[in-house]
C-alpha cells in the first residue's frame, strides 16, 4: 500500500531542513579549509622560539592534531560537532563551548538591548517619514538616518569617547567585565558603562532599519488597495493597521531575520573599541592568535544562525501574507 503524501507544510519544512543541512555542511567545509590554509601558526611564539626543539614542536602539533591530513581533521571536527563538542582552544586549552558561554551573556545584553531600542525608534520614524513625506521633519529624519548609516561605528565610538569620556568625563570608555551587579549602585554603574556602546549600535542599526522601513512603506503607498482604503473612509491609522503594515512588513521580516544572528555573535568593531568582552572580541582575539577551533566555532555558529533565521523568515511569510502559498 503506497504511503500517503505528506501535507504541503510538512513537505516544505522537510525540504527547507534538507537544504539547510546541505548548506551548513558546505559552509563548514569552506570555513575549515580556509582556516587550515590561512597564514599563521597555532603554536604562536613556540613556532619561532629557537630554544624549543623541533621534536617538541612536532609533539605539540601531534597533540593538537595538526599533523593529520586536512580531510581527516575535518571529519574528526564534524564528528565531534555532531556530539556537541566544539573542541579545545589552542592557546588556553579550555573547551571552546566554555569560552563562548563566558562571552555570550555580555554580547546578548549589549546587542539585544541595542537592537530592541533600534526597532522601537526606527519603525515608527520610518513609517512617519514615509506617510508624511514633504513635511518639515521628513528631511530631518532622513538626514539623521543617512548620517547614522554612513558613519562607521568605529568613528562614532571614538567620537563618543572623546566627547563623553575625555572631555566631559561622564562615562567610562573601557568596559569593566569584573563588575558584579549586586546593588542599585552597581546596577547604575553597569548601565553607565553600557550607554556608549549601546548608543553607537543604536545610531547605526536604527538608521539602517529606518531607511528600510521608509522605502518599504513608500513602495506600498501608490498601490491601488491604499487608494481604495482611503476612498472607503479609512483614516491613516486604520489604513496602516489593516492594510499597509501587513504588506510592508514582508521585507522587514527578511532584514530582521538576517540581523538577529548579530545579537548572538556580537559587534566586532564596537566591542573592540570599548573593550567589551563579547563574542565579537573573542573572534578577533582568536584570529590574531591563529586559534582555529575558536574561530571555526564562532563563524560556524554565525552561519547556523543565518541559515536558521532565513528559513524561519520564509515560513513566517505564510502567516503574514496569505497570498504566499506553500
């Protein structure tokens, strides 16, 4: 007796899952190969220290598994990954999972706060700038967003440090990772040291989202269904709530789905400028030290998050817009 066909939704999910697995396997192979062929020596100073004999160096390479062929090393890494083991750092000899776990709360606190504030600012301002285009505040909003989009975060961070730390002395410019929040005073200090990195990220992210929202809304405004809604007597709020936002939200879902992984993987430049011990800073430090297991783990984590949230965005489309079918 033949098997009944799978429901369309289940079939699509299975197809997406299979594509995601194949994509991640390909990404992992490319990243692993690039890191293995990249210049740099995981042995660090030991590789150039004349007092270290060649025999000791060979033993170290053997203990790190660097003496084996590239395909064998990749298969061993893949098998360990399937068992939930990301390996050990070449420099600290600590489990990579522990290193990521130590840095992840700081990154989530910093990036999560900045992204939520950015969404709360950018979406209303983007819709307002599109709906009331031509008003005096629309060029002001567009000009500020263009400035935030154009200025690199390292420059904005340095300007904030010069103004609020060096000149005014209001805020600390180096993040204190040893600060324990156990009182109102320590909580206030934690907020103070987060203000500048969060402000830098909000200035950039809100500018990107605002311009995206404004363009999406402007694209929908000339459509016939908007004219019909106004002709039926709907006000601006009713038109937005019942019609426009549902259609304009589709590209915004894609943008958010691609941005969410940065909440987990950190802001590379901003964390370096303010010495925030997050995932982004861990990645930069590991690249400098040629710490391949850590670099591999962080970059592959980023790839997993992108693939996952991109697939999730495709599935959410069906819920937001019934015109999109399985």
